[in-house]
C-alpha cells in the first residue's frame, strides 16, 4: 500500500508540474516570442519606408504587443499596405512602391 501511495504521488506531482509548465509556456513565454516577431516585422517595415526607429519606439512596440498577446490572441494575422504577419517567422514586408 505504501508503494502505491508513493508512486501515485510522484505521478500526480509530475502531471501537475507538466501542466504548470504548459500554462507558463502558452500564457507568458510564447506571447513574448510572438511579440518579438511582430516587433521585428514592424522595424523592417519602418526601415523599408525610410524610417529609423529608436530603441524607445522598439521597446514600446514590444511591450504593446506583449500585453495584447498575453493569455492568447483572438486573431490569426496582421496585414496592411506595408507588411503581412501570419506567425513567428511567417511574415513579409512589401516593397515601397512610392519611390
């Protein structure tokens, strides 16, 4: 009986630890990765149009998107005249046609 209680306690604690790691990953870490990707896309789009973003602007953009993505997102992609972002590593900046 003691062996069963010890084994079930170990299994239960392992499952709880895995669930906690999954929640931290999905709610906090992955949104940061996505926010970094969107920020990189914004920087590249700004530079392609002749802008020169400052460190302060980059930090503001990162924080804004991280807070928006925290606990999940309700959209699948971002698209405008300058760029299209569909996911981490799946974005492209359109060429500036005004030149």
